[in-house]
C-alpha cells in the first residue's frame, strides 16, 4: 500500500483535488462545495473533528494532501446523514467522508490508533469470514483492540452490560465458538475478491 | 365658473345608519356648514345612489359634492363625477369602525361624525374643479443620453412602441463599456457558458431602425423646458450645436471603471500583469481566441482573481459599495481560460461570493464544474515574485496566511456612475448668467442645478422603494449603472422600464396629468404674484426642481414638471401658493370649522394631519380591523407632510385644539416619502414648532411629528391614543373661547 | 384479504440471540396479526452497515447488498424486499438506486457477482417495514386491530437517523418526521409531539469506538424524552434501540443521572396493543423493563 501512496504523490503533484476526484467515492463533488458551513454545523460530533467537512473540502482544493489523508476527522463520521440532507448543494458528504477514510486506509495513511478505524476493520474482517456479523466476537475483539490490559479493564467495565444482554437472550456465549454464518461463505468471498480486483485495477489506471 | 352650489350626501349603509343619527348630520350639513342641498341614502354607492347625485349635478346645478360615507380611498369608481369638486367625509373608517358600539360612546361618536360632515362640506366650499394645464404640449420624440447597452435598449424598446428616438453618444461609436467585452455572463438557461455580448446585434438593430437617429461624438450643452416640451442643445465635437425638441429624456450614461492606480498594494501599476476586469476583457477580445499571454510574452498558466478590489471597503479612497456584477464577471473570465485549456489554474479569491439574478447560482456551479477554484479569503498584497506574481492572502476557511503564485492577477474593481455634477456641491448659475458645463451630462437650465440629484455614492437618485425609475426631475428617467451598480441583464431590463416610463410621461404631460404618485391629477400650483415676497423658499424646496425663477426672482411654475405634492404650498410664508383642489384654505377652513367644545365639557380635540400615501391608508386599515382610537381625534389627510403650512398649526392651537399629531413617511437615506424629500423638509420645519408653542405659552407635548409606514396598522392608532394620554396629563388647552 | 407477501431481509442483529432478537419476535407477532407474510431471503449476508468502509471499498460494499438482492430476485421473484433494520434498508436501497442509475456500476457489480454464479437486475423495491405499515396497511387498518389500547402512556417517538436520512419515509420531513407520533396515537397512547431530540444521532457504530462522545449524545436523547414527560421511547431502528437502552447504567454513573427509560420498538407497541403476550411482544428482551406495557399485556 505504501508504494501506491508514492505513485499518487507523483501523479498529482499539483492537484490533490484531481486525485480525490479520480480515487475517492463522491470525490468529483468536492469542487462543488460553496463553503457555507452547514455540514459542519449539522454534524452531531462536529466539535470532535479537527477539520469539519467544509474545511476538509477547502484543504483538498488547497492541495493539503498529507494533512487531509492522515487526519482523524473523517473517522468521526457517525453516518447520520444530517449533512447530506441539509447541504444546499446536494453534496453526498457522508459518502465523501467514508470515501476519504477508505482512500487514506488504502494508501496506508490513516491514523493507526484511531478507534473507529480499528472497529471498522474488525467489523469487515468479521463479516467477510462468515458472511454475517458475529456480535460477540466483534465485541470481544473490540475490547482487546488496545491490548490485553486495556482489554481486561474494558471487559470488566462492560461486564454488567454483557450480563444484561445475556439475561435477555440478546447475546449467546456459544456464539463465540460457532455462531451465525451463511452457507455459501466461499461464494461471498469470491464475489468480494472479484469486486476488490476490479476496483484496484481501476485505481491503478486513475 | 358658476356660483358654488354644494350638495352634501349622507350614506346610511355599512351600519352607518344604525350607529349614527343621520337626521342630525343632515342638519349639521345644511345649518352649520351651509350646504345648499342635503340628502341621505340607504346605500349611496349603489347605482341608484350614484344616479341621485348625477341628477342633482345635472338638474340642480350642484358643482361641489360632499360625500359623507366611507373613506376617500373606498368606492372611488362609484363616486367619480366629471367637472365637479368632490370631497369625502369619512364617517365609516374614520368613525364607526374605530369607536365602540356602546351606549356611553354614542354621544362622542356622533360628534365625531358631525365634525367630519362639517369638514367635507367646508372643504368643498373652498375647492375649485381643476382645469387643464394650458402649457401642455404633445411631443412624442424621446431623447436617450448614452449609447451603451442601457441606452441602446431603451431606444430600441421606445422605437418598437412607435416613438421616435434620438441617441446622443459622446464617443465615436455606439456600444459603451460592453463593446470591449469578449463575451457576457449568460442570460438564459442553462446559464453554463459565457455568451455573445449582444452589443453588435443592438448596434445593427439601431442602424436598421428609421425611427432612431444617432448623434455620435456629441454632448448635451443645454436642456430646458418640461415633459412634453424639452428643448435640448446637442453639440458635436467640432462645436456645431443644433436644438432639438423632445417629450421625455432617458439618461443612460453608465459607468466608468474605478481607478486601479489607487491600489498599489495589489500590484497595479507595479506589474503589467496585474490588470482590471475591464482590461482583461480588452486583452481577451484582442487575442480573439488565441492563447492569452502575459505582457512579457509568457503563456498564462495561472490566474488569480481578486474580488472586491478597492470596493466594499471602508478604507479611504475605496468604494464602500458592491458593484454587483464582478463575481459573475470573474467566473466568466476564469472560463475564458478554462474553456481554452482546463489545466490553467484559475483561483477566485472572494470574501462573499455574490451572483445575483436567476442564473447566478447556476453560473457559479458551472464555474465549479469547469474546475475554477473558489477560495474564501482576503488578499493583502500582490508583489513581483521570483517566477511571476506572488499573491498574499488570508484563507478565511483554513484561517492561515497563504502565498499563491500567479502569471496574471485580475482585480475586480468597482463601477463609478457617470452622473454628471453633484448639484448639492455645484450650484446653478445665477439667472441671466447661465453657462454650459463640460462636466455636466444634461446641462439643465433648472433652478436647482444642472444634473439629476444624487442619492448616495454618486449614483443618481431614483425612488428605490416605490418607483425605481422615477428621478426627481419629472420626464427624465435614469437607467442602468448610472442609477445603481448592475450587470448587463439588469441594465437591459432597467432600460426597458425607463423607456416605458418616458412614454407614460409623454402621454400624461400631453393631457396635463400628473405622473407618479398622484397619477392623473389635473391640478397644479399657482401663486398670487402681488403677495409674493420673492423669498425663494418654494424654488429651493420643491423636491422635483419644478420651479424656476424669472429675472425678478419670482417663481416660475413648470406645471408638467410638478408632482403636485404641495411642498411649495407648505413652504410659502405668505401663503400665496395654492392648488385649485388643495390649498391653505381647503385644509385650514376644515380645522377651523370643527366644533371645539367648551372647557367644562372636558372633551379635548386632537388634530391629526396624516400623509395620504402611508399614514392615512394605515389608519383606514386599522379601521378595517376595528382597532379603536380616541374619539377626540379629527383626521385630515394631506398630500405630503411637506405640504403642511405652519399656519395650520398656529390656527389649530389658537382655536383651542389640545394636541396636534403629524404623520409623514420615513425620511433620510432609506426614505419612503413618495415625494422623496417632502417628509424630510416637513420635519425640518416642524423642528421650529417648539418656539411657536413657547410663544403661545403651551406645552411642547401638544405637538408630535411621527414617521408612519403603511404597515403601521397598530402603531398609527396608538400614536393618536398616546396624544390623548399626553393631553390628559398636561390638561386642556387654555385657548378654548 | 389475501396475505401480503414480501421478500424479507432480517439482518444480523435480528438473529437468534443477537442484540435485536426481541425486535424480530415482535415483528413476527405484528405481521401475524396484520396478515403479512415475510419470506426470508435464503442465505442472506451482512450489508456491512455504515462501518465497512475502512477495509471494504465502494464496489465490495455495494456487492454485499447486490448479492442479497440477487438472491431475493432468484428465490422471491416479484416481491418487494423488506428490511426491519435501518442500516440494512439504507445500504440495500442505496445499492439499488445506484445500480439503477449507473450503468458502469451495474456491469462491474454483475462481474463480481458472477464469481458466485449470481446476477442482479435491481428491479425489486427496497422498503423499510415502517413503509409497508404506512403505505400498504395504513394507519386506519393498523388501528382496527387494536385490542388493548395503550391508554395513558406517553411515548417519545425517537426516529433517529437512518430510517429518516438520506431517504426517509415518503411525505415526512427530515427535521421533524411525524410517523412514529401518528403510530403512537393510532395505538391509543399519547405522543410527545415536541420531542426535541427525535432525529438526533445516537452515535451509531461509534457507540463502540467513541463511547464517551456517543454517550453524551445518548444522554441528551433520554433527557429530552424525560423533559417531554415520556414514559418510554419508541424507535424503528435496532442500533438506536440498543444504544439508547443499554448504556443507561454507564450514563447514570458518569452524569449522576437516574435514567431508567424503557426503549421499545414500534412493533413491540403494536404487538402489545394487538393483545399479544409478553413473550410474543418480545418484552422479555427489555433490559430496562417496560413495566407499563407488561401491565397492559396482563390486563
């Protein structure tokens, strides 16, 4: 992935905007932002973003590649879609945020310890394996994503919650060993592999 | 005119009959006010009632009709009789709709109504049906001053409507500023690309039109007369002068570019590659589709547009206003580059992007789609860098200082109106010593100055709120950027409107009728020469510059320049100015004939002089909503607060009124006065009222002047009630004899 | 009336012993009463919700939903796809919209699906269960089945994000959707009309990764319900339900609040109003017991 990053810097020395347009989901919309700031003001976690969407768009146009792609900002998106429905220019802002996060991840520039990034990766890996999400495995993995000691602390803190879920039959300890899954997991994996291959082939051309 | 014969008619419809004693009102009309003939009717505005009045005019010789019914603003079609003077006693909106229907209010309500009946009959007695202006002339030719897009559009539109036009253009060709444009901002959907400027098409249309005569290399060296009879000297570069006659004038003298030499900090004058928008147009037009190069022959690969260069700024020497077109113009010019070569970097640095008009936002989007970069920021400096220009600016979104390299910097400088001389500063020559001025556009011979008055920032005044094309010189209409900053599309729409106003003025002047706002009024002011002291107040204060002075300094009223506001009448200290249907007496006698109860009756009287344009309608609307006000009020509508003569106040206070309320329109920069300056002049005059009150030993609280808007439906009655309260506090007037 | 049939996409959280298993139980009871038949899409997979984007690219993510649609077209042809989970609905509906409008994407997606011998036409409507209730059944019909009106209950309709934006329910506004309020009134309870936080985000998946920030928002959602005088919160989304219900102990500990606000599904309310048992209504799945609803089932 690191190699790909180098390639991109060379290809778009002067125009990060063009790079975003060619490689990021919804990227062709970035230039249409009119800097009104409604997105930033509508974001439920707005105050937690180093650079709210409005700023990210301006930074892309200003060529601030490194700052944008290594930012934790877009990882703060809760996918509430408030920005999308309020944007007077109809920009698919939520998708652009997901797209930027994904592109940063693909280039190996995403912040390594960003918790949502870690969770998102766990989620994906969990689903790819069996075709459906195994909430317990996902949860346990999440508790330990910051290491064993932190994990035990988190697990203890979350234990009453788990117990509650258990009591109401909304969690099953047996899930951990077997659990839900689809029959044709192999087929699904083949589909995803093919989809990824198509996407990577296109990315190389872009 | 035959003897005065007054017919008074009391309507009993709309509940008047139930609330008021009509017989009593009839007695007041005949016994107190001496109407010659008095009738009542159940429903006066119906066909039968109207016929009754018509019969009296035909058979009984009635030539003054006092209609005591609804407000003068209602049923104007029904109560419209030719050749007679008509007055209206407002006993519906003015009485029964603003008073409670209770036993205890019955007496004061009846008194109110009787006073209004009395006032209507007395007013009729002092009125004369207006006769036609003998100066009226019919000249259908229109003069258009300026051959730019606005002027050409006005000329073409007027010619299309069948009116001959002369265009006077000081340059050697038609086209104005827009002749330099490569293309214009699009005017039609999808508003995506710059389009043909349209200038060549306009010039062709004018050349093909036999109704339009063009005077190139020419200026105007004298304009005199009035609507329907303007005489204009047109002088060519060589000095040859011809006098032509016109019915109306359209002034479309446009704008010139702000002097960018005042902006050295933005690199103008220091680098040949810093240009104004207008200069870039010329460069682009000269290149005629070829690649644009810098002055030193380098292909331009990056352009920065600096918006609001020397405008929208409070700095000394800068323009404080927004010129309106420049954001769209920069988008258009960035497209000149992008359409030719999308790899050219174009950055528009703006603090607020403003693209007015239907297509403005679409055009902005189109620019974004084409890859024009828009940066919210403020440019502090443009300097010569190592490789081209360095543009230093603060990025307002990212809050950081940035230096951007550019091969070309384009400054969006503002528009300055070509409005001639500022008549507040350059006084008119003394009579007999009049000389033409090369700085003036129109060279008017008018008493008040050679050009059209200015509103602010050097743009010609026009009534922004109510009648945007009207200037304060009747029959002369400013249009396009001389009036306010505007783009081509707006200028063309504006020019079409101005042509129509010119036509309207010609047709009205021919019949001796007033134009806005007293459309169709036949009356005009006259004065008693023997009483005149040549004080010049009327000639100075007339908001429309309608009054000139003769060699002996007597006023010369130019009827068709007059808007019939009566400001001259209000100004006259010796009260020699009057209209046939509006005079010191028509109002003065009304207020003197109101019944002033003896002091022991404890019934105060409050005189309300309300502007007929805003305050009076507001009070009518309050009545429609049944908002009550004091029974002590007696309201007389006036044409404008400017027409109020101080004698009315003195008379009222001397005859025992306890309070006087005056309601005019908003004055000042954002004026709403229909006569522009009338309300302002009135307020100046009224500022001296306190002295009058002191000489009479009366409390200052007894007179109040207010600005009232037509929307002040709840406030206007409240102001009357406030005066009733004030009177309660200071006590009744000692002048009740 | 003939049975209405739909191709059903239950989603991961509705599975047995998963976090929204009680949702599924109540949906079954509700559908039974309203004569709705749900034909589960065989071998459906996860949609990756809104959180698959880190690892999953655009096409792989869309392919997940496309596979479900392909299976639905194959096994439940001609039926609208119905989801009960907001995230499942959103992901699937977005995929359908994009496949319908972007030919290149349709081609690439089918290329990917071909790896498992599938193909997609994206010609079935994708709907949320709430749309089926409002548009196919209607408030009037829903009201006719009420056997035990929820009289005296004040309920805050927490619509949340993903059933509301970006698509939303037809005829509703993004800023103040009213359908839950109308449903609550249909069932005989009193809606909290001015519930201020009805479209506030609960943090969604970030409740796991950013618990502090998410719980601050959840606190507001619950507090506003108390401010409006609510006895309980109703929601159409499993993520909303879980986030707003299960962290109340942690929020109480941190903010010194005394929250004990039951959070139920619209289907829970309907099952109760339709006279079903605690178990059928999924009330045994409440971590914070909805005692007032239990009282009604026992009436």
